[in-house]
């Protein structure tokens, strides 16, 4: 039996990082390209040994980059790893990386969260500035794609080439309690389907107009529906639009019902940062918890589940249901090797470190704020064991907080059980909703007119 550490924690509420601007994701429906060992085995062997590796360190990648650099330097002491720091120059970095990559310059490897430096990662991939990682994998006997979550890994394939290596991913899990649902008049039998949940949400908001639906920052409801509704708006492979169908209309109608609450961040009274979701739920300020402070690390889920249970509540958790029944996830951190890199072999070695057990199983209970969910299947067990070793047995208002192992395993299995994974595309949909669909949400124009304007905009966007 593992030794449990009882830790008394009194935490001030942490400043919550603002979410990215309203965005959408699109999944890749390419037929995954099978790595042909015979065809590609010579590529890796032909890459020259160099003594250099250039990386860019940013506010969004340092938590993975720093430990990976440490491992790389231990494994390859003769390679000079040049880390250029942009931690205090985030705005400069976005412009610089776009300019450099388009002109054949920049780091050897791009390590990015949500590909947020680019308005549209698919348009970047269209320019073929990234290497096809299948060329590397085909000649590497020490790397087996079968060890990884296939759905997530294949989201990095575009037009038959594996441009992106997902490092971790995210699934939107909602949390509430049986007691909260009962008090709010929400039928727990309805909340696991899109129609059922959005129907209950509409009734809830009509009854409790002054109460927030979820613990949210600005445009959290937007983020709750997109991409988790499962609706794809653009097919980048064929350059066609998927708006105007029944599923798209259903998503628009669902957002219209909650649009009025989505303009400003909610202000909530929470005792401790790590328990802020539990505090908001148990105090009746919200019906559901979701988002970064619940799902960005296993410890967040464990803290909030344990706090609710310790207070006598019966926690309920479930994925936000998609319209078509798909189990939807999205890639968070991802890596790509630049085609212009002069140090491709070292860049590939760095990618392998990012996908190794040391990084995939990184211990987010050891001071790390977040780590999301590993693509390496074996790292799921590592994450659970890390949590049990740390054993979130914390004194919370004088109560012992602990989440049973079977709950941790069920939660991680729920996150890993996906059949659709998306890459972030912040540019076109931000404009679509901010500029063209808002009149419909606000009730100042018809759905048909707004849809027509949206289609005109997206057709022009795709043609550029």
C-alpha cells in the first residue's frame, strides 16, 4: 500500500490565465498513412550528424521544453542546444515565428500550445514548411506508433503527411453533483446526450437567469460548444464548407440560448485555487464545473472531486456530449520539425524525448501547474501512480480530501476513450462568430441571413 502524505495547504486564489480568443477546431479525416519501413528506412540514416539544435522558449511551451532540454543535454552532451528565450516577448514572438517560418528561417523545431501563434495551422501546413515525420519514423526501429493513442496521433496527418506530432491532448469533462442537479431541477438522465443536455441547460437558464451555468471566464460557453459539439465547419482536405446542415444549425441554436451569459467573465468566491470548481458548485454559484481548472491536470480533477465528496456531496462527471455521438478531444501541445532545419536529426531526437515516458509521465503534482493528458498509453498508469504517491490527501476546511483510485482510473479511461481529435484553428471561426453570427445570437437578424454572410466570408477565406 502506498504511503500517503497528509499535507495541509492554505492557498490564495491563483490568477487564472485568460483563455485564448474564441476559436474552433477541425479534425483531420485523412486516411492515416501507414509508415513504410522499406521505402523510408534510408531517410533517417542519411541525415547528417550536427552539433547544434536551436529551440525557442515561450510562455506556453517552457513547462515541456525545459525538462526535455535537460534530458537531451544528458543524452547528447556534444550537441550545443541554443535556447532563445521569448518568455518576456510573447507578442514579438508570434509575429517573428510567422515571418521566419514563411521565409525558411526560425528554430529547428516548433513546440507550440494550440498552434496559437498562427491564425490557421492548416494554411501553414499547406505551404509544406514542416517535415513529414513518417520519413523519420519509417527508419527508426526504436519507435512504435502503436504505443500511442492512435486517434490523437493521427490528428497530425494532413494530406497524407504526418506534419504534426501531438504531445498531449484535452477532453472536456464536466463536473457537478447529484445534489446540485436535483436542486436545479436538471434531469440526470438527460445530460449525457447533446440534445438532452442543451435542453436541460435552456430550462435551467430560464429558471436561474442570475446564476451562471458553468464556472467560466469570458466566452467559456462558446468554448464549451466548440469543438465539443463535434461539428466541423471546414474540410481543409477538400477546401469545402460544412456549414448550413442540421448539426450546424443545432449548435448555433444551442449557443443562442446561452449567448447572453457569455459576454463577461463570472466572478466567484472560492476558498482555494485548487478547489475553486468545488467551491463554486457547492455554494450554488454554478451548476457545472469545466475547463482549465478541472481538466488541465489529473490533480485538478482529483482535488475538486475529493473536496465535494469530503463535504458530503455525490460528485458526477461526464464528457460534454457531441451532436453526432463522437467522443471528441483536441490537441494541446504539438511539435513539428521545420523543413529548413539544418539539424533535422537532433530535432527528431528532441521530438522522441517529448514523446518519451520521462516527459509523457511528467509529474504534475510536483509543482507543475498543468500537463494535460499523455499520448503515450503507458504514461496513463504513470500519471495515476504519481497522483497516488502524492496522494491528494489534503486538509480542506478541516476535512481530509482524497479521491479513490478507482475514480482516478475511471476518469483517465474516460479521457483516453476518444474517436475524434481536433487541431486548433483560431482565425476563421473567431471572425465567423464575432462578425457574422452575432446578430443571430443577439436576436437582431435571422439565422438565414447570418448563415449567408458567414458562408460568403468562409468561401472567400478558403480561396485566399
